[in-house]
């Protein structure tokens, strides 16, 4: 989508996320989409806030490189704002990105309980090892989202992030299986979509800015766009 002729600037959204496109449209912006196509797994940071900001930076850099390679920045003098973003889910201190399989998505939501026996050679005995790892069901997780804006004409750039805590009731097995069968949970951070009609009744409480959960915080985005102009 191109910006309207009455708009004093145009926006590029550096994401193919349906949720981010929907949110930006709800904010009244018209925009075009350019994807970064980076290997996100190559970027690792210890803290989730550092990770989402680093990923947003990498996405913006990749998109700007694309525009420069096509000589778009040089021949297009129109004021343009590039918006890049990233979201991860944090569960018990561990960062969760997009599930790599249906099994991992199920583990994220439902938890995993595995019993197995093993021979412990060092102790010359047979032991039983229990690994218990709860999921979102009956527990809680957090989403950490970043927004980065770049004024492609002036070079202004700023990135900030936001965190939201989400508490869940028990999530029925049939709900989890329907979500996995649908497939959308495989394409989002942590396999978590709290706005989904099947999940929404299982959400007990959201602590933080509710418009931040889906990966493009409205208030933060609006603030940074204004600062970039």
C-alpha cells in the first residue's frame, strides 16, 4: 500500500506479520511492506530486551541495504519513516521465539512431563530422572516487543521496547490441539496468540499495556513516529 497523496510522509513497515499490518492499519497509517529476510537465529543476546532491539536494528539495516542497492533512497526525496519490530515470549526466564515444530508449540502451551530411567555409571546405580516443565496453561508468560523507527531522509533512528505479563487459566487440551491444527501458532513468537478467540477465554490477567501484546505497541509506535518526523 502506498501512502496517500495528502500525507506529508510515507511509511515502510519492515515486517510481513499479519498482526503488525493489522495494528498499523488500525492506527490510521497507510504503508508499504518490505521484508528484511534475515537469519534471526544468528543474532543472540542474553536479555530479551536486548535481543528484540538487536533484531529490530538488524531488520532495519537489511531493509535500508535493499533500498540503497536499488538506488531508491537516492531518487526518492519523499520523507519516509521505516518501522521495524520484533517480539519474543519469555517463560521462566527463557526466551521463546517461533516454535520449530508442532511438538514444540504443544510443549510451549501445555508443558512437558517425561519420565525415563537411565543407568548412572558414575554412581553404579539405576536412577529415575523426572523432568517437569510447565507451559502457559495455568501459569504465566511475558511478551517483550521492540519498535524501531528510522527517518530515511534525516537518518534519525530510535528503538525502544515494552514488556507485558500474561497470566493464564488452564488451557484445555482440545483448545491446544485446535490451535496447532490451525497452524498460526507456529508462525508467532512463543506460539502465543492471546487475542485468538480460542485462547482469550483462558487469559486470566494482563499486566501492562494491552496494545503491546501482539508485537507492535500502538502507543510506543505513535510516540516514536512523532519523534522521527
